C-alpha cells in the first residue's frame, strides 16, 4: 500500500494537495477516474500540455544552456500529451475514381512514364499470382506476394535514381523489376537454379542485385534499417549525389534496429529515406496491438527527422512524396521518414492463412474498392493514355512472359555442390574442405535421398 499525492486548483485558484491510497492495479483506475472528473468538472487540467507553452512562460527572456542547446524556462509544470486529438494527415492526389483531387500539390506524370508504371504494376501482380500458385503446387518452397502494395513498389522506384542504393525488406520485388531485374531473374531466384544470382543459397523472394544497387534481402526484420544509415553516410562521405532507401513494414518498427537506425541517421545527417509500408498487419498482429503512437510518421519527430504520411494506394502521391524526399535527403543531407498507408491484401506468406484473424469482407473491400492498380488504370484511361485493347494485350503478354520464365527456371539444373562452400573465404579452410568431403560421401552412399537434378 502506498500514498499518491495530486495537486489541483480549486475554484478560487488555490492549489490543493490530495492524497490517495493505491495498491497494485488500482493505480491506473484511480488516475483515470481522477482525470475524467477533472475534464468534466473543470474542463482543463493544470498539468496537461493542451495550452501553448508560450502563454505560461513567466521567465520570458530566461533560459538555461543545457548540453545540446538552450532551453526556455517555465514555472508551469506541463506534461507533453501522449497523443494529439487529431491524427496527422495523409497526402493524397487521386480520388478512387482516378480523378485528380482539386488543388492538390503535385507534379503530373507524363504519358510514357505513367504507362510504364502501370505496366510494371500489372507485371508484378501477374508474377506474384503465378509464383504463389507454383508454391501451392509444391514446385517452389515459399513465396510472399505484394498484392495491394504495387503502387508503393513501382511509384517509389520510379521516383529514385538508379544510383541510389536500395535496402528492401521482402515485398519490394517491384523495385527490382523497375530497375531492370527481369521476371526471369526473379523466377530463377525462387527456383534456386544455376542462374540464380544468389546461387540457390537464399529462400525464395530474397532477391539482391549488385548490378542494380539492391542489397540482398535478409529475413530477420529491420536489419536493413541501421545498415541503410551506414550506407547513406558512406554515400555522403564519397559525395556521390545519391541516397540510400530502406523499405520496411510497420511491424519491423517494433524492432530495436528501427530506433537505432533512425537515431544513427539523424545524428550523422545521412541522406537516407526510410520508407515504411504501413499495411495494417504484422503477420497476424494488427496495428493497434503494435504501437500506441499515431502510426509511424509521428515517430520521426522524436528523432529529429522530417516526415510525411502518404496514401500508399495512390501512385502519383507516392511518386511525388518519394521524389521530394530524395531531393531533400541529398541536397540538405538529412534522413526522411515516409509512411505509406496501405493494406496487405494477400496472406503474409504461403505459410499463413490470414482469414483466421481478419474478416474476409475487409480483405475484399481493399482488394476491389481501393486496389491501386484499378485506381491508376482509371486515371490513365481518363487522360486518353490507355484503352481496353491495350489492357487485354498487356495481360496476355505478361501472362505468357511469366509462364515461360517459370517453365525455363524449373527446367534448369541446380547450382553445383561446390557453390555451397565458395564465396566464404578466399581460400577454402580445412574445416570447410572436410564438410564438403562428408557431403560428397553422403551423396555417393545414399543417392536416392537426393534430387535427381542435384550434382556435385
């Protein structure tokens, strides 16, 4: 049992001290009841920060020079509110019918870029569809789709320079496609054949390409965030005129690497864009169980990072926001945080069944009414840049392209056994040589236990 003292102003403006006993869980309940009664009875709380600090500073020209800078003084005890009454706004340019919102601030896309972006979104969705089915048929071991998040992939990639370094999470296949990584290369990676750039060592959808400045994906969440701060600092020191871009989901912001990465980037003034896809679900964990803050964008202020929230299903909004973020990151040498609000229409992965923890009508709404591909198709159709005949031809072409790529990737032989031990050391160490010999002996002794297309 303990005693808790509260101070409040009575109706005559005199401060009173109240004592309240509490024990265990009752503390929260007592505090909540007290502040509710204050709100109803007095309409104000003398300890809240709802009023402007400047109105209560009675040492107007006085401050203290603490480490980090001077801080103004006040005799009023004010706590910073845990949340504002209004949520931070979300930048948007397109209505769901594809029309432009009046008075929206944006740079319009030209016909060629817009059509290329739309084609890339369709390609990404088609590739996801057939590779997902390939996993269901047992032809590859694992897959993750980007359904519902195609706009973030393609629009952000289009706003960047090929010289910028990308550190993806695992729903950024569209970024690679936009940079020239082909559908065939994606399927080679998923099937782990001899043409896979990763030599069959990674799980499917864990892409990477030195040629396209895309750092290879790693499964552990958020590792790329602090790495991006380091990459960006290196780009700054070398005066390359480029930036780093770290993609992540909102679930990864609960990892310590997120906080370390943002603080590191802010202090070093590193030119990096932290692009968070807030799709509502961290596997089965909804956002309201993930954090109490106003999403991710509000976290930027705590680290001294300029931030923006954007509609992740709006191609033009994402393009403009990332393009502006890149300009600021490089010219002002600062990190920028972009929160793209969207929805994960597909399951988390082929290991997940999202209908077990979310309503099917919720999924269907985002799949139809708020589909970024449909919204953008309406936009380019309104501008006279797209027709039904072009739509049919695009889907026919992309379908054939993806199916042919899968056929070729599946029929290709696997990497040689020796690739399992290469690229670790310049010269193979004795213990690795011993491991290789043991595997060779096992294959020779039990050949039926290994795939027929496996060779040493």
